[in-house]
């Protein structure tokens, strides 16, 4: 394991479903209170009371990440069981409607509903965020500039939200399409250094577009609370293996482009329009179609783009002793299917949206 201080942490958002009907239930306050007895601040409420969030401690190894996620999922699921619920790791719920849910009574969440109205009420979506340590603020922005074209393939590997309010949306990650309606979302611009980031935030604050940098919801951003780059593009992953895979890929990309930055390599100046299309292509098709190649800037089969991504990060993964774990996880997703593909297969085989949630209950708790 390289002693370079590049630690990693993972945040996962879960839905709370009734143990009998598998419908969304606004039981977040009760589940949070019960879970806090075991987990303290590692568990948090979310915008909607039918959601709950966990955060791992700072991890040095992917084994640490795995053990932390397993322990957190186990404890939160046990707390959910006290109120007749399960947690499910789904980007969107397959059939429950936003009506009948409830916004968290916390002041920040109430302000979000006041400001964003229907967008907030419909934001019943769950993601997975990976924090990778970058202690130099200028380096964090330069690495982010390099990584803008890689948002789409990371999203394509983690798509897990094809269904919404009882229908197949035709998207692999409909969560992405719901979330991108909010201001301050999407891909970050090229910024150059921390001063460029701070100047952009200051201009947005002056214009009344946001109160502070915490309201920037880019798919990749410098964290406001920690000295990290935060990868925010992914749907919450059905399995622990996929969450560990995402953490490994994110950290290896940071290490790869930290080295390239040190060698004087400049970011590829991909236009916002191309990045917007690349993100949409990934959310629409996942691994089932083509992706915009982050190096060539052209459409190629998704599996070929993923293969090239593994080639790119292999030296960093091998140096960390993580190549076997991450490459095997990627190969499993390609062979077995993304979360979105597995949800669709469950619906096709079992015949109802309730059966899709049953699959999610099973996969969320697998190995716990």
C-alpha cells in the first residue's frame, strides 16, 4: 500500500421500505434514533424521511472500506427492522410515488423545499459518494480538471435506477435525470486552481444563485468539509462489492492524474456540451450501448471504454495491491449486469415491481 496519504471514504444513501409491502415509508426519524445508538454520527438523515445515509470512517485500504460498509449496512438494517422496515440500495424506488412521503423537518431540508418546491418533493433518489483525499487545494482542482471526462464511465458502471413510479423509464440511471434538474448539478467547468474555484463560487453567491459552496452539487467537486475530491455521479450501489469497486476506481484515478499532473500533463479541454451528452449517454444506456470515450472523445462500445479505463488505472491499482479486487468486481458487473440490468431481469422473470424491491432487499443485505 503506497504511503501517500490518499485515503478514501464512502457515503451511501438508502431507501426505507415497509417489510411487508416494500413501499417507501417515511420512518427516517425513528430509524435514525435507533441506529445512532450503535453508529453515532456515522448515520444521518436525508432530505426525505424515507431515506437515510451512512458514512464510513477514513479508510486506508479497500478492505477497510468493505468492512465499514458491511458493518454500517448491518447496523442500519437492524435499526430499520425495529420499525418493520428494510433498507434498500436503489437509486430510485420502482413503484412508490412521492405523494405520501415527507420532507425531513430539519431547517436545511425545510429551506430546500421552500426554495426548490416540487423539485425537492420529487427528489426521492439515492446516490453513493466517494471521498478521495487530496490535501493540496490547488492540486485537487487540477486533478478534478483532468477527471471531468471520466464522470460518464463511472456512472455507466454504477447505474441502478431504471424504474420510477411504476414504469420502466428507459434509462439505466433515471436518478441522474431527476437530479440534474437542480441548479448547480452536472459536470464541473475547467477551473485551473483553487483561486478559480473560489472566484466562481463568489460570483454565484453575489448573483444569489447559491448561499455557499455546499450548494454546488456537481458530479465531481472539492468537498466543503474535508480535504478531498468528492465523486458524486454514482447511483447507490446494490452490492457492497460494487461500492468497493467504485471507491477503488475513484482513488486510482486520483493517483493516476496526480502523477500525470506532476509530470506536467495538461487536462483535455472537453467542452461542457460534450460532457453533458456523455453523462446523458451513460444515464440512458449504462453498459448496454456506447459511451463517449474520455480520451478519444468519440462514441465507442461501453465495454471497450471500461476496458481502457482499467488499463489506465492498472499501475495505480497494482501499486496499492488492489488490482485483483477492483478488476474482478468490474468484470463481474460487465458479466452479471449493472444494478439497472439486474433490476430489469428481476422484473422480467418475476413479473412485478414488488419483486424488484425483493431483489434489492436481498442484494443490499448480502454478506452482512
